[in-house]
């Protein structure tokens, strides 16, 4: 019996099929500035390291949160491509998979919603100043304590694995006005 495990799917992908040349030498894993710190199987990957960030979505598709997020677990520095003995262009494949994930999400991802909210806030100085006032108020209430839980959809899971620093107690402009004189927010 042949075990395919999605390899036919990867083979059918004209660009992605080069990932099947991988001989599992782990050279890309050892030079990667991300995976050398997090370990090969970080981020829920079955195949370890940078090639895993390519292979998993290629063989399993981009239907799960893990497979959608893996192509983004890279700084795209290119060290994996330099180290790979069979010259798999991992950075280009990662960029292509990122494009696929973004196009499939059609702007509905938490990141896309966050970017739209940021654009709306930064689009008017009064909205930005109101956001800064809310942020510095939260910073004073928290008293510099690290935030452990973020009760915002899309950010809660992200914050589970990370410490979120408390917002500053005052804006730079307020600090400037307080210490140097002049107008602040
Ligand atoms: S360096 Fe190339 S052959 Fe080695 S594990 Fe990474 S992708 Fe596979």
C-alpha cells in the first residue's frame, strides 16, 4: 500500500512540487533565526523547520489555522535557501503561500480587520489622539504590569503564548510637553 499523505496534492502544484525534493537533512532548520530558537516542531508543524512551513500547507492545504499561519513563521532572510543542498527556494515558496492565504481570507482575517481598524484610527488626528488617551489611561490603570490575557477576538489566542507589555502611561507628545513645555495631547 502506498501512503500518499497529500504528496500528490503538492506534486500537482507546479511551483510547490520542488519542496518534495527535500532530503530532511535539517540544514535549513539549523541556520534559521526563527526555528533555531523555537525548535523544529514549533507552531504545530509536523515536518520540522522552514521546509515544514512550506510542506505542511502544500500537502494538507490551507484549511486549518496552523497551516494558514505556518508560512508567516519566517523572517524571509534567505538563510534556508543558502544552506539547502538541493536548492529548494523556501523563501519564494513562503511568499507564494502567504499570498494564497491572504487571497483566500478575502480580508476577513483578524489581522486584516486589525489593519482596517488601524487605518481608520490613523486616518484622523482626533481619532488617533482619542486612542492614545485610552491607551495611556489603560497604562496608568495597569501600572506597568504585563498583560496576561487580552479579551479581544483574534488576539486572545495570540496573547496566550506571549507576554503583552502594558501600554505607556503617557504619550511621547505629552512627555515632551511636560518636560520641555509646549502643547501635548
Ligand atoms: S536544507 Fe533543504 S533538503 Fe535539508 S531539510 Fe531543509 S529543505 Fe530539506
